């Protein structure tokens, strides 16, 4: 059973990270402002819904493994300091990426197809950069975690 949960977790990670890398690349390489506006207008909302489903799947399957593997019992255990801190880091970064996603989606849905204020632009870009970078860090901690299990 837990093999299936891990499978779904890794599948969700590939979709979630793959999507964020792709949209990030689109922002960087699609320089034509009009084309960019049109692409984001149509693709943005679909992408937003799809990605939030997969992030939820990641969190649910992650927590499922967390409790099933008894990791809740080692989370604050100083004797298994390395495992505990890898878990703590991963969860802190997951919390941060969730916040960045909520900020990003809030602005995206509120302003889709409209002009943005400077603050909205900055927050939107900063949160998408944060999501992109945090994913790379989370992936690293996910692998470190594997080394202990
Ligand atoms: C953005 C969110 C997340 C991403 C991208 C992510 C990514 C991954 C990846 C790629 C693996 C496989 C690592 C490997 O097998 O080498 C993994 C494993 C794991 N994740 Fe996550 N994860 C996320 C959120 C969570 C959350 C919220 C938890 C729960 C508290 C969690 C708990 C676990 C556990 C326990 C494993 C180890 C399973 C095993 O190796 O047997 N993950 N994660």
C-alpha cells in the first residue's frame, strides 16, 4: 500500500515541479509581451487549478507517509538529530512554498487579463521565483530523507 502512496507522491512531485519549471521558462523565453499576455490569460487559470490539486496531493501523501512510517515520533527526537532536521527543513520549505503559491495564485486570479500595479508585479514575480527555487531545495531534502529510510 505505501508503495502506491510513495508512487503517487513522486508522480505529484514530477507534475508539480515540471509545471513550475515550464511556466518559469515561458516567462523567461516568451519575450513578446502580447503573446505572453494571451498565453497566460488562457493557460494561467488551467495551470493554477492543476498545480494546486497536485500540491494538495503532495501534502496529503507526504503526511500519510510521515505518520505511517512513524516519523512523527522522530520529528523532535534529538537522538536521531540528522533525520529530524532533514524532516524539519523539508517541512519548513514546504510551508514556505505553500505560502508563496497562495500569494501567487491570489494575484494571478485577481488580475488575470487586467493590468497589474507595481506591487502586484513585484509580489507575483518574487513568489514565482520563490516557488521555482524552493522546489529545487525541497527535492534535495526529499533525497536526503530517502537516505535515512
Ligand atoms: C512541495 C512539496 C513536496 C515535494 C516536491 C516532495 C517531493 C518528494 C520526492 C521527490 C520524494 C522522493 C524522494 C526519494 O525517494 O528519493 C519524496 C519523499 C518523501 N516525502 Fe515528499 N515532497 C513534498 C512534500 C512532502 C510533505 C508535506 C511531506 C510530509 C510531511 C513529505 C514526506 C515525504 C516522505 C516521508 C518521503 C519519503 C518516502 C520514502 O522515501 O520512502 N513530502 N518527497
